[in-house]
C-alpha cells in the first residue's frame, strides 16, 4: 500500500472507530475468533514463509510464532468479558454519597511496527491486544522478512476490512516516520532496536502520542555452582541457539562461576552436538541469519576472542555455526551491542557481587537468567538488578505465559503486553465519579464560614 493510500485508509479507520462499531464485546470477540481461525487456515503458508526468511523448522516456527498466538487468543477470549467490566472503587467519605468507577475505553487508531526476528508473532501479538481493547490498527511488517510480510498481509486482508486493520509495507526507515508525521495515532507500539525506538519516541513526542517500546539489550545468564551441569547446559544451548540466536529474550552472554566454568563449557559443547549433530549446517533444526548485512556483522565478532566451539560459516546460505567464544575483553564490540546471532560470549566470576558489577555495565537488560539452587543467590540478584523479566533455571519460558507482563525497563523498553497487560496497554482507564442529586451536601458550597472544622473532621 502506498503512503498516500495508507493515509486515506487511516482516515477511514478514524471514522470507523468514531462510529463506535469496535466497542462492543460481541464485535471484539468476533474479530478474535476470525484471527484464530485464520491462524489455522494459513498455517502452512506461514510456516513456509518463516522457512524461506529464517530457515525455521516447522516445529520451532509453530511453537514460537503460531502456537503462542493461539494460546494468547484463547486466553483473551476466556477473560475479555472480565477485563472489560466497569471497575468500581472505594470513594472517600467526604464525597458521600458519591460512587466511583473506572470505565475501560479503547484508544482509537493505533500503529504496530513489527521486527524481523519473529516477524509474525511479534506483529500479530500486539494486534490481538489492540483488537481485544476495541481499537482499529495499522500494522507494519518488517521488510527484512519479506515472505512473512506478504503472507501476513494476505491473511489480514482475507479476514478484516481495511477500516479495521490495515497493512503497510516498505522500508521501516521511510514508512514509519512518514506515517507518524502525517497522521496522529492514538498509540504507537514498536518492537525493535534501542536506536530506532528512540527515533520512534522522538517522532511521537511532537503530537504527544503515547508509545510502547519493546527493545532489547545485553541479557545475561549467570551459572552458579552446585547445579546439575548437564541439564543446565542443555537448557542454555536450547535457549541461546533457538532461531539461530536471533531472539531478543535469549541469553546474550554467560557468566560462569569459576569453580565450574571449565566443566560447564565441556557440557555446552557436548549438548550442541546432541541438539544439532556433529555438523549443525546439516541439521534441519538449525536456522539461518536473516540477511547478508547481519551475517557480516556477526562474522566480525569472531576475531575478538578465542573460539572454543563452532565458528564455521557459509556465506551463500548465511549459515553460522553455534559458537562459543572465550578470552574476550570487556570492551570488545560483541559486548557493546545486542548480538542477535548464534555467538555466545563466556566470562567467569568469583562472587555474586563481581557478577552483579559486570552486568551493571550494561544496564537494564530485557531478560535475566540465573541457574542456581541457592535461595540467597536468587534473592541477591532479584533484589539488586533491574531487568524486564526472566527465569530461574530456565530461559525464554516466561515469554510464553499470558498471565505474565512482557516488557523491558530503561533502555530495554517501556510498557508491557500479553494477556490483560496487553489489553490495558491499548485501553484508556476513564476515571468517573457519580453523585446523586439528593441528598445535596451543603458543606461543599460557599460561603465557607464556620465550615473549616467540618472539612478537617472529614479529611483529617
């Protein structure tokens, strides 16, 4: 869709929203059910597109892109009526005989900009929340995953009128700013890099448009001593190399307690072979780097330390083996930005305080993972470290629980979604007080003579 056409459609969406058509419970449920059915009808096409863009195995693609969305929709269908209910709250006695309540209103026309690493799930997930909250939406798929973008637009156009949900394609660097500058959205939801997130927020500020930014950062994984090394190693390998390391909530680097570091590395190497075989390039369960630019960037990291496993690559297919890299300087380029690839830097620490100080050099990670049996260690990190979300003895899993809010803090983002938290993100909580005509309490009115003592008695 051309920008000029997109802007005309956005005006139609505004008119459609103002008509009140999207606000009823029945309408919202109907849209969610349409989307749920479409996920089933388009399953093969979605899987094929993800295979073409990222070489995702159908199991990996279904679990992380389609299955999660089905769970999200079913969870929303089950709970939407409760989320939409007017919420009654206490009223201070000095407002007697008033009552107070919160009405849940949709925001209006929202913009959702998706990333390339999970190009379907991270675009449709926020859309579920937006529709559940009664909004119209314009969605912008990532042009770096073109096959998924095409099937996404096909799916959306097959079930929704454009005045409810529209799709705009093209370069994010061009399309996003032009849309934001020429149309005032009621909310902007962006998933992507920190730098682009700053630009989105800057553009939105001119019209005071609220934003949700789902960004990233250096997500640490701390491995304590006295843990089952084999199980922990398998879970680390699984989570790090899922989607060939292109996961915003994946472990970005390891901090190993020096007492178990060497043994844990041995287990990591073993588990890479168990999960992907002697030659991961031949594994149907192992993905590929999204594009040539990202591939070259990842290769540049390999010269910064000692490769202790992996490092093999094939430019023609953008294959980069699961790679463990050691003996890195803390100032290495690979530690200055989110890796987004199958490279796992390894560092050692002696004390929890030392590990914490290391992590705080890269503040506000999106995710934090800790493998430990020690309750004191668990408490130490949870109380002293700011991060978006995470897991104890497991990575990635918290993302798949719709009862948990997903979002960052500080540089890793602002706002959250999933389940009710997504509904709340796209909802305005309208505060209301209702007062009957009788009795009409005299104390509030002028003149105020001899009334101060009564106010003090009521208000304290």
